[in-house]
């Protein structure tokens, strides 16, 4: 698939990009090459090939939760710019 300048300008507009004339020409050629490679891949017969999310098996390695000592409130609030009644004071962001 060959992209022309007008199509590149439309893509740039949607992506909120300001391109120079040279960039438009360069990106038209680069995007056309990419789309040509994708078109070749679409010609392959993938019948019987299972969908692949990862090439290697992936599993989460999680540790057991073990209760431990908590950070003391005084230490947690030590560098807080504002605190009240053992809590951080932050600016209100919602109106009531």
C-alpha cells in the first residue's frame, strides 16, 4: 500500500503533529514500506497456528504475604508539609 502526502497529512492531523514538507515526504515513504511489509504478512497461511500472546511462557512469581512491622505514624508524617490528627492534609480537589 502506497500512502500519498494527503494521507500522511491526515494521519499527522489526527496525531496532532506538525510536520515539515520534508517530513511529510519521508514519513509517506516510511509508512508505505511498513504497510507493504504488513501486507506481505497477511498473505501467509496461518491455518493451524495458535494465537501467540508471548513467545515464552509467562507466569507471575509472587511471594507470600507476611505481616510485618508498619512504619510509625510520626515517621511517616515527619516530612509532610501539612498534617492533622495523624493524617496528611492535601488540597481539596472535589467540590461538595
